[in-house]
C-alpha cells in the first residue's frame, strides 16, 4: 500500500513538473526561435530544458529530503526514541527525483526542440 501511495505521489509530482515545463516552453517560444535562428541545434534545446526540469525536481527532492530528515529528528528529540538516517535514505530519493525530472521533462524538451524558428520568431 505504501508503494502505491509513493508511486501515485511521484506520478502527480512528475505531471506537475511536465506542466510547469510546458508552460515555460510556451512562454519562451520566441527565445527558442531566436536561439534556433542563431544556430542552436535541437539537441542543445533539449539539454537546456532537461537540465531545467532536473534542477526543478532536484530542488523539490531536497526540500522533501529536508522535511524527511527533520521529522525523525523531532521524533528522537521529543519522544526519546532513536531514529536512523542512512546514506541510502538520502541518495536514493535524490536519484529518484532526478529520474522523475528526466522522464517528465523529456516531452516538454522535445516539444521545445521541434519549434520552427520562423514561426517562433513571429510568436508574441
């Protein structure tokens, strides 16, 4: 049951990242057109938006990790029950959040790379 809740949470978070990135692509259509007109390759546009999505999801992962480390600390402090925070408990969630950023940032990045420079330059 806990795995199902975690999976749904990751899915919802990933869809949120995708929506934010699609809005970013729409707002920056003119910028993408200028970059493409100046010679930027599709791969460079994809990397730009993928890096942005990974940074966004990693920041969210760090915030979640901070809260996730704070709660056991508070439990130990107030109840006296010892809690343990392992390296796997830190690095695995960060890797998962980065993976979610890559997976759900790929569609907006591909969408940005397919923008026609001429049409993008006319976009207001």
